[in-house]
C-alpha cells in the first residue's frame, strides 16, 4: 500500500459537521465585517493615492532618524519601513492636497532629502506615484471586477447545473472573499492592485473546487434517486476528497515556494492566494456542499438528462 | 479514449516540438540567438517594465486650459470688434466658459449677431476646417448677450489637442534616444508612456512638464514694474517673471511678434565670446521675415524671449537680424540648453500635461524579481514533480512529463504572442504549475475509483478519461472566466498575470488529454499491466 495514497474509500460524515461549520463560518464572516468596520483596509497607494519609494542603501541606516527627517518635510504622514532586508527601505508618502499636479513634487523633495540625510549611496529601486484621479478609478475597477466575476460564476453554474447549485456556489464564493478581506483587515496587510488579482484568482480556484464536488453530486443524484440527500452529499464529498486534497497540496506547494523564494514585492499577493486556497477548499466541502441540503436541490433528474449526456 | 490514430500521434508530437522551438530562444542570450539558423524563431518573452526595469507614465492633457485659452482669445477678438464697430457695451465678463455682456443700444443686436458669427469663422480656421456650422452659440435676451463655444467645437479642439500632444510627446521622447518607447492614447484625453530600461525618468518628466511655448515680444519700456502693485500693467502690456529669478519681473507688450511655430531648427551650442551654453535657432521663411522686420524697426530696444510665460532673457537688439537665425542665452547649463533645444525642435504642446500616475522600477529590482521568480518556480516545480511521482508512481511520471511540456508551451505561446511577462505573470506560471496537475489528478482519481469498483485496467483507464472530461471542462472554465475578467478590467502587471493564467489553463487541459493520455495508452498497450498501482 502506497503511504501517499490517502483519502481512499473514506466515509467521513462531513454533513454531520454542517451546523458547527455554518456557525464557525458565520462567526468568521461577522468578525471579518466587524474588523473591517473598525480597522478598515490598509490600502496601498494604488487605492489611496500617494507616493511609494523603495531604496537600497550601502550601509544599514537608522530608520528612526530617517523617519524624523522625512516627517519634517511637511509632506504629511511619511511611513518608513524595512523591506525584506535591513538595507532595503520602503518609504510611503500620503497623497498631497491639491490634486494630481502636486503629487509629482514629492518624489523630488524626498529624493533630495534622502541624498543629503543618509550616509550611504542610495539606489532607487522603485518609484510609484498615483494621483487621486487614478486611485479612485482603480478602486472602482477593482470592485467592479470582483462583482462581475462573482456574477459571471453565478450565471455559468446556473447554466451548467441548477439554480440551487449556482446559489450555493456563490454563497461559498462570497464567504471566501469576505474572509480574505477580513484577514487583510485584521493583519493590516497592504491591500493593493495585486490583491484584487489574488481575490479574483481565489474566486476562480474556489469555484473550481466547488464545481468538482457539485459535478459529483449531480452524477450521484442521477445514480441514486432514492438515497437520503445527506448521505448522497457525504458520498460525493468523500469520493472527490482525494482529488481535493491532491490539488490543494500541489497548488500550496507551488505557492509556498513562491512565498518563501519569490521576493518581497509579491509576498502579499502570495499570502492572499495561500489563504484563499485554504479557505476555498474548506468552503467547498463545508459550505457549498451542505448548502445544497438547505436549498432543496431537485431530486428527479430523469427528465433533465439533456443538460448533461447521461453516462454509463 | 485510449486509441490514438497515427495522424493524432503525429500532430501531438508536432505541436510539442513546435512549442519547444518557440520557447527555445528564452534559454539563450540575444547575442547567441543572432547566430542561430533562420528557421529557429528568435522571439523571446517580452519582459514587463517591472522585470526589465523601466518607467510607466500616465499623462492627461489638460484640455480645460485649452478651452479657457479659446475663450480668452474670443473675448479679445470680441472686444476689438465691438470697439471697431463702435458698439457701446458694459459688464462684459466670462462666466463658466461663456462671455456675457450688455449692449446699450438693443436695436443693434441683429447686426451684431451676424458679425459675431463671422468672428467664429475666423476662430475656427486654425483648429479645424471652417464649417458652415457656427462654432459659437449666441444667446440673446433683449440687450443681454451670451456667447459661448458649442460643445461639438470644444470636443473637436480637445480631440485635436490630444492627438497633437501625443505627436509632440513622441517627438520629445524620440529626441532623447530612449529605446523602444511605447506611446499610446488611453481613453479620451490620456497618454500612456512606457519607457523600458529607464529607471530615473526625472529628465523626461521635466521635459514633458513643459508646454514649451516660445514667443518673442517687445519689452514695454514706458512702464516700470511697481512691486507694491504687482498686477498692474498698462493696457496692451503684461507682467511676466524672469525664468531664472521669479522675483524679477518684466513688463512686455502683449502682442506676439514671432512665435515658436515658425522655428525650423534649434541646436544647443556655445556663445563664441562668453563660451556660455546657448541655443541656436533658425526660423522658416515667414518667421525670418517677421523677425527681420521687428529687429530692424526696434534697434536698441530690449526684445524678450519668452518660454511658457516666463522671460528667458531680454537682450537688446543691436542690429537687424535678417538671416532668420538667432541665439537664446539665459544662464543655462549645458544640459538645460540641450533640453531646451529638444523642446523647441519638437514644438509646443497645445496644452499642459499632468502626470496622473508614475511607476518606475530600477533594473536591479527587476533582475532580483526575475531571479527570485526563477528560483521559486524551480523549487515549486521540483516539489510538485516529486509529490506527483510519490502519489501516482508511473502515472505521476506521465503527468510530470506533461507538466514540463506545459511550462514549455506557456513560454512558447508567450514568446509567440509577444505577450508581456510581468512579476504577477511569473506568479501566474507558478500557480499554473500547481493547478496544471489538477486535470491529471481528476483523471487518475477517476481511474482509481473505476479500478476499485472492479473494472479491468483498460476499461478503468478508458472510462476514467471519459468521465473526468466534463468535470475538467467545468472546473477550468470557471478559472478561465476569472482570468478573462482580470484581463479586461486589470491594468499592466495584473493583465500579465491573467494572460499566463489563461494560457496555463489551456495548455494544462490540452496536455492532460493528449500527452499524458498518449503515454498512458502506450504504457497500457505495451506493458499490458494486470493491475495498476495508482
């Protein structure tokens, strides 16, 4: 017996955990919303506007001194933090009053100050300036993209399955998105454009997982007309369990490698993805599938065999 | 599902080989590629600015300022016309892009309207071809007259200003010799500039920040600047600051004697006597004629050279300059003189440009990102490959071959499409490594189930493939939907991510159903295994 052949012939009664799982998820969703309403999101300059400068110094610099000198420039709030290594420093300057025209001066002022107040030679690795017009548009585009994606999934699943499936899948999706927003709010991780990309990928991934389970549920609904729905859902989850675990593990292997070795710029993105894979896998099994029990999925599939060519 | 016709086998092999060919150039340096025989493709993956270093600038043409300028011109013309025709008026003012005034004699209204319409013909000639339709909207309420520019006309001038701006931005950037700049119009009034390899765009930003409107005007010698009353200038004159010292003011006549539009050339140089950096310029025929006339008539008087409403210098005219060429000096450094020459050669922008967004990445960070991406991809790749073999043994090996081919195909397709690979794009590829095995996992798990239910090896494999197909399609279409939404709504780097993700979805499904299946089928038919150890 191969020790890596796991999850074969499991008969775990997942549906027995449906109530604790719903309670847990509801609690997590509510706390996500609460944390979000208290903490908000730590928006990066993509969404808040402002200036970001990443520098590399030849000597290890005193960040406290640098913070003081930059904050005395009358540019409003200036954040200074180490980025990846002690000689890499990330500087964020808040958006300046006075519209798009005033943002550009910040770069010159900060660069001049860095060149005089630091002992080392400064290598400017990255400069980003986002004005108020663009940041407002990016927020709008990001929110629309996520809503459109969720809606497109709703339509697709409705088209391929039945409305109960589509509703169940979308509730699980919203669950995943809210929990992702919650963790970003809780840990105050920077929320920027790439996080929107990560959330959309999570939407795709979580849906992928849910569809595999649902596909099996549909197949079993045709196979076992009389079986109790709870048993039927349990069988379906168990039958797809080894695949669910396999794919989550390989995806996580790739993502962990990216998180550890992929560099600081992309860490937030990878973190969101890892979180999303975990949450997405959980929600497919414990939210999406059990929801079919409550949504009273249609039992008589004999006439709608046309949707999917009956197999066997 | 296990039978492959000969033609199918050949086309699967052919596609795999083509993909390898397309991906091949990415393994070599540009120099080595140039030595390749011509049948090998030479296109590499196009690296995004975040990977190769470079600058991304989003500019907006300040079309409001053109509208304002047009209204000012119109006000000027209108006042002159009213004065010429001897029509008495009062309360002439500009409110929200329209000129409002009262005339004392209401009976003159009808004639006035005709004259104003003629005025509109003359204002239109330099912007767009004069059409029979008037560019002006005239509203009359007894003796109250309201003149404004029509929306159509405003739209036209803004469109032509944006197009003209793009042309001039291109000329200015080309003059600096930046390699492969991309300059695109975005939306209605925006310009997207991408400058690969340029990590410090300060010089370009300062070049683009200037409208570079050059005019020559006479200094008003009758008036003198009164610091206690800094806005007061005689009628027909205006107060302008010095370019080098904003405290120092000049009073110049408003009338433009010669303008930058008549320049044909400008080159940086050095003054033969003082050795100071200067800009030498040359006028076209019309400009030379005007310049000659003015200088001849005003010998001994100071002549102001004005750039963007600031006086660069105001040398005294010593002789009539008839040759049409001259020199601008203004305490420049050599680089300032060179930049001014660039600006004058490229021409003036019709309106100021505002920088809405800037993203610059230094070449070091780009190189670091590529290295980190390569290491992460390699380690993730090896981890997944080992894991698959541990779990599925020989089938895992088949899936791994497909995975390798999958990566090659992603690279090949990216090179072929000349799509841009960004840092999130690399993340997309790595994510694809993890997800690409999904199709094979679904199939293998299905085969396992069939085996457990007692089917023979061949039947199990065959129905495993058949039954997994619809699941695989449904599951991947959802991810594809997410990727396409990202592609259409996302910008820059995020777009790069969606492209690699989408390509990865196609190649992973393709390889699972062709390459892996072919290997499985050969394995089964040649080895005839009695049982499968999956």
